[in-house]
């Protein structure tokens, strides 16, 4: 998952709204939303068997984005997608805080973990050092890409904020209709605004520019799927998923899959 847009306690009718794109290599197999294990729903990465975004019927949402590094990931480290499942098993934002505080971040390749519900939204940053740092957010629009929230190297996050701004006070159906257009945006900054990368064949300046689109298309890597989740107090109001690029793929409603497992 590479871009997560969240409306955190901006609206009374949906205290947490999430619109997220998953960017990945096209060759990496994945399946769409289903019950991953008892009480946990999301897509599955068939290579590492974790998930990039999952929800529980009580309205806890957890997702992960990679922290971009210029070196390839270390294949001997633990799966970041498995950590998403472990966090969802914890059951609450506070329990996830405790879980992360007990972990050595060096078990994983660098990541950003997004987790929240109707009351709280946190993002944890794990880098190549033991301690995982956690940032809690006040109500507002929060956009997470492949670095810390607000990192200046990611103009795509500011683009997402601009695109969603006219929808913040719109009726809920209008917001829902507009979020796929945000996720499908292809605008990229001018090439001259992209800093030269370190000398490394993994990233060229031209590729880094392509990766600044919200909806990415390159020959081997791009936006593979998208999810829109709306959360109320103790429940998932809606969960929709596009199993392909959001610029061409319709969203399918998976709300009933989650809600039928809601505690009474």
C-alpha cells in the first residue's frame, strides 16, 4: 500500500474515512477482500501471506506503506503484511501501541503503519533502528505515502489534500462518489522538480516522477488496487474495493461481508 488518505474526525456521519491505493509489482500475486481469519477482513498478499489493509467489524483499520529506500528490501526480515494482521488481532489502537512498543523495528524492512478507528488515528514509523516511533493525529486530513506524514519529498500527498478539500463538507454519497476520482489522479510534478536520486540503478529520476502520481502506471509496477473504508463508532459503515487500477476498475461493495460479523 503506497498512498493512504484519511479524513480523521472531520465528519460526524463518518468519523474515519479512508481512501487508499495499493502500489505493487504486477507479478506479485494477491487476492481481494475476504475473511483472512476469524474477525479480520482484507486482501491477501499471496507471496508473504499478509495484507496491506485490513478491517475488523468493530471499526479498527490497519494498513501499511513501505518506507522508500534506495537499497532493495532484505528478504530475510519478517513480513510487513504479517505485522498488519498481528496489529488487527490486537483489537484496539491502544493495544497496537503496546504491541509496537514491544517490537524491535529491525525485524522488518522499513515501514509506516497506519491504524485507527472512529476515535483515534496513529501512524508508526519503523526505520533501521530498534525503536518504533508513533505519531498521533488531531482531527483533520492525513495523507501517508512512503515516508512520514508531511514529508516534503512527496508532493503527491499535497495533491491528494487539494483534490479532497472540496469534498470535505459534501453529503456522504457525494464524498463517496468523489473519492475514486482522487485515487485515480495521474498528475505528476515536472521532471525538474524531482531531485536527482543517488547513483543507483533501482530508481531513475524519470521513474521517481512516475511514482509521484496517485495512480501509478509503469511497465512492471503500478497501482494494483484501491480501497475505500468508512468507519463509525464501533462499526464499519462501508468497505469497497477495486481489484485493479481505480482509473479503470469499478469498486465492489464488501460492506455486508464485514458487517455480518459485527458484535451485538
